[in-house]
């Protein structure tokens, strides 16, 4: 009847194509059959039947089951497979060879293969259906092999295999309390019942809920005639992919075994054969590949793979069985792939017209791009190697050594990402690995925790540097050559070469591959928001332009003053008692600052450049208590006592909430006046046919309208005088950073006087939570691990809280001025989830660190769809 054909749908077109009812595997198999691929006959048992089976037992099968079974070839061996809605939900193990018997098979496939298939069935049935202890079977096999002096079951003759079958039949009864059922129908019914119950068990339910699956229902089954990988002629089983997992380039790859079934080739019991000739050269595989041993079969597989890719509009891996030289397809699933391969495959598919360019853009996870965008060590640099290990995750990075995840978090919060050095890592270290510039471990292999996590994060990582010894107590690292490195010492991790180097090695920037450049071009056509970069120097700006940033969204000018030769005049300026002295020091700084801006303008020709006036508390520029200050006393003309006194006077209880940002600009107006003059003089000096850029001057840490309007008045005056002095007319913008809650609430006022607003979400997050951005690292890991916060709000924007404040600010600002440009320049500007929020909120741009610009461009494009 129609009804029972819905419960038991044949594999094939018009059959089990609905993945919601018959599972992903059955749906794919039906499509493969519909494409004319060699698929053995079978039917899918709908998920409804399977859940009834778990509740009510075999009675739930009904008459439709008999009818479906009757359509299969009489006497055929059957395979029973789980077909969950999604592969990730897991599912009970496949049962093969149902109905196998020595008498039935021997004429077809010979005495040994017939016995091999039969003992496999009894073994698997006892364990997976009867719940027998798998070890009992392993021991029995082991004892028998030993008794006959055989290495593996493949060395046993027919009589010995008969003995094994007898032993397994006895064990079945001993272990499960029942004799092994002789009738194929009884085997099948019992196996289906066992799968249904396994799926409904508490542990399976918990597991699939944790993987995003449904608690109830959701498992269909596939009953299918077997393609026998054992016996006569060329027989075997394996999996083949038609794109390189690493690069995405076309080419056949995979593993197979002759005289094998199901997943044997992946199980590691025997050394598998590679599929493609080009894969050879991999260690440990000696036999010729399938392509070399049977080129016509490899060709047939290749044709099937190409067909599947076209039909599924994706690179597909095929599961196959070879039965006496004949190829059968058992399943298809998307090929596993690296980030690079994912880009290549999406772009190839779009270029052949299989998918749209928009689909290609949507298919690549923005975060994974970081894997393709990392710098490498300059090949011309001299390498001072400390240790060698395994190249676990690509990219090269330097930083001070830290020995704990907490220390890595704390270092990143201070803006100096560190190299995390551990014996090995564990899940508690994940947050620290997030903030680390690179990871180095003494133990572990390519699939160790550190390696897997670092690759996922795109963080350079070298594992298994067994020559290193760590003394965590003394916080020291000893290299094989005896050199000792302490916490804070600079080292470099070269994740591509698998080496750790002393010092900070020079790096070169990665080049965009053709496919990536193409994909980014499509993303750029799709996106609405602009992506600017946070770049403080001309060098940063060049990197940003290399990644096609639309401009600079944040130049933190304070970073220009930490350099050698500048810190002293800066300190003189800060320590000056009288305005005149301060002005004199600023006179020295002015040309330096002007040169910096000329450098930036030259790189950014024509693009917006947002320059933020000095922001941090001034004492950040002062010498540390243990630093030598005699020289400083000399240049400032103060006695050592006076100098110490002045430094002490400048200490604040809570500097992040103290005299910083525009509060400096208001109380010491000469500082911002100097910066404004440098901005405009640089503009005049880099004039060619007109101004190179149109600067956007940004005032930090504003909380009141009057602060911004006072500073604006000064800047406008300076612009006018520089214009008069140079005879050039400038156009520029002045805006504020919205980074205090009050600025957000009063955005309506601010929009009245300002040309743009840029959300500084680092400070805004800090102040909205009342949570120090420099100290959050100490406990954020515990907070996130124990679920107090879903995410670190300094990594991914807190949309509920900080986001609401931003929406209030947006609405109030736009009420004053409907078209006021809105941007975001905190760390969140490179985070895809935060970018989605900005797109939905109708912002004009995000600004992020140069390396995250491509990620942001892709995320912006995806957010528009
Ligand atoms: C911010 O606060 O978000 C910001 C961009 O400024 P900074 O990180 O320099 O404080
Ligand atoms: Mg800030």
C-alpha cells in the first residue's frame, strides 16, 4: 500500500529521498541510485518505525516490512545501516553479512571467504545485537591463531575457520544466553530492534543532544543487499575522495583494502592501500595504490566522483565496495577539507556554474581564513633554532614566553600576545591558547590536544619538542644545547617548519592564493559595510592595504610615542610643570608626529584615515619604578628627588577611569593642539594635486557633549591657521568614540556637534560590565567554562547588554542626524558574530586588526545574505 511504502521506501529515485524521514545516508544513497550509479537494491525504514520499534518491539514492523523484504533478491546477504538525520549525531554500528551461511556462500565465493563472512556475522551480531563482551571474541580468536601458529585470520584454512565459527557460536550462546538465530529474517528483526533500542538509550540521547541532534526519534535504517568485498576476483572496500583534503585540487585520494568489507580499510588492522598513485610516498604504505594495481577501476571511481560532485554541488567522498571486479557505491558524504581546500572547492564549483558566487561566499567559514593568512618566517633571516618538533599548525609568531594559560590571557589583555609553552595542553588551556600568539609543547603528536585546538584556532603551533625541558617552578625552559630561556624572553614559533627559534624572527606576509582572491572579490561585491583596519604605523597600513582594507578606522597615536628617540621628549612633555615647558617639549614631538602622518597618508592615498588623539593615562609613558632615571632627571632639569616625587604624584588609583582620553585633551589642551597641527601640516606637506586623504579626527573617552565641542573648537582653529599659513584648504571630519555608557546614552547630543561616531567596544564593554579589560583574563576562563558567561564579551560582542546600549546610541544619534556615519573599532570588529550585529544595526563600517580584515570582509558579505 501507499502507506507502507512511506514507512519502507525503496532506495532510489522517488523512494527514500526525504532526509527528514529516511535520514541523510538513505537520502544520499537514493540520489546516487537516481544518478544511475551502481547502488545495490534496498529500502529505508522510516524514523517513525524505528522509534515504535524501540517502544513496542518487532510487532511495530507491520506487514509493509515483509513486502519490502520480498522485493529484495531471495537469499541475498543483507547489510543494516543507521541513517541519522545528520552524520554528526552518530548512530549504531553497521551490521554486515546478515543471512550469511557457509553452505549458502561457498558455491559463490569459495570456502575461505564464505567462512570468513560467516564468522564476521556471528561476531558482530553477538556484540552489537546480543550485547556480548567484545573481548571474549578477541581472546578466542587470539587463542585459536596461537594454537595454529597463524598471524591473522587471513592465514587460517577452511577447517580452522570452521573451528573458529564453532567457537564463536558457543561464545554467542554463553555470552547472550541465546543460540545464534539461523534464520536471516530473525537476524534482521533482532538487529533492527537492537539498533532502535541503542538509539533510544539515555547515553545515546545525551550524546546526540550534545551534538545538536534531537532527543527523540530521528533515526532511520537502511536494509540493503550486500556487495561482497570478500571472495572471488578483485574484491574489497574503501573510501575515495576526488579533491585533495589539503588543497581542494582535483585528484583521487583515499584508502582501501582488498578482501575487506565496510570500514576495514579505516580500522587499522591491516595496512590499507592508497587509492591514488599521486598519494604514494606517504610513509608506511608499500603496496601499489589502487590506481596502480587496477587503473580501470580507479578511472571508473573517478567518473563516479565527478558525477557526484556535479549532482550534489559539492566535493563528495564515496564509500565503495568492489565485488569480483564490479564497483558498487555504498554512500556519499561531503569530503573533509582544510580551510584552503574549502576555498578552492567553493570557487571551483561557482566557476563551473554548479553553485552561485553568493553560495560560494556563504560556504566558507570566515574564521578559518586565518589559517591561510598567517605570516611565515622570512627565508632570508638567520634562524637561531632552539628545538625541533612537529609542524602542528601553520604560521609563524613571536612573543614573550609564558608557562600557563592564565599568563597567556593576562599577556594578551596587556596587548602583548605571548608564546604559551606547556608540557602538553588540556581543555582547561583552550582560553589561554585563544589569546596566545603561538603554542609550543614538549609532548604530543599531530593529533594531540594542542595540535588539534591550535589548528582550529589558526594559531601557529609546534608540538612534541621532546628535546626541551621545562621547569615550571623556576619558570625556565632549557634547550637541548643547554641554553636557558626564562618567562618573558622572546621566542618564535615556526608552525610550518615545526621549529622554535630564539628571539623574534622577522616574518613575511602571506600571499593570497588565486582562489582566495577570487572569493574575496565576490565577497566585496556582496557586502554593504566597509571594512577598515586598526593600523598605527605606515607598516601596519601597508599590511592592511595588502588585505584590501577600505581605510584606517583607528590609528592609536600613542603607539607612535613609545619608540626609541621619542619616549624621552614625551616624558619631558609629561613631566613639565609649566605650560611653557610642556609646549617646548611638544615642539620637539611635532615634527615626529607630522612625519608619521605623512607616512600613513602616502600609504592610504585617497582612503579614509581615522586618527585618534592621545588616549592612555600619561603615567603609562613614565619609567617603571625600577628603571634608571638619572638620564631623565638630566633632560628634565629636575633633581632625582623631584623627579621621583613628580612620578609618584602622577600615579592614579584607577588609571583606566582616571585622567585619560579627552580628559587629558581638556586639561592640557596643548597636547591635542600639537596633534591637530601635525595632522594638518602633514596634509599640506603631502599635497600633490590635492590632499592625499581626508583625515577623520577622533576624540577618545568622551562622556559629555561639552568635552567634544571644546576640543572641536580648538581643532577647527588649528585647521584654519594651518590653512592660512600654507594656503591650502582642508576638508576633514571630527568625531567621537562612543566608549563610555554615558556617551552612548547622550549620543543624541554628540551627534549634534560631530561628523561621525565610532564605537570603542573594548572600553564600552569594560565600562558596561564594570569589568577591567586588563584583569578579566584571570577569571574569564572559569566564567565561560562554568557557563556563567556564554562567551568572553571582550572576544565576541555582548549583544544583549553592550549591544542594547549601542542600539540606543544609534537611535538617539540618528534622531539628531539621520545620516551620521556609525562605525565600530573595538576588537569585535574582526569577530563574525559581532559583525552580523553591526550589519543588522545598519552601521557603516567595522575596523579590526589588519590580519582580520579578510575575515571581516567575508563575514560582512555573509551578514548581508
Ligand atoms: C576601544 O576602547 O574599543 C578602542 C578601540 O580603543 P582602545 O582599545 O585603544 O581603548
Ligand atoms: Mg578605548
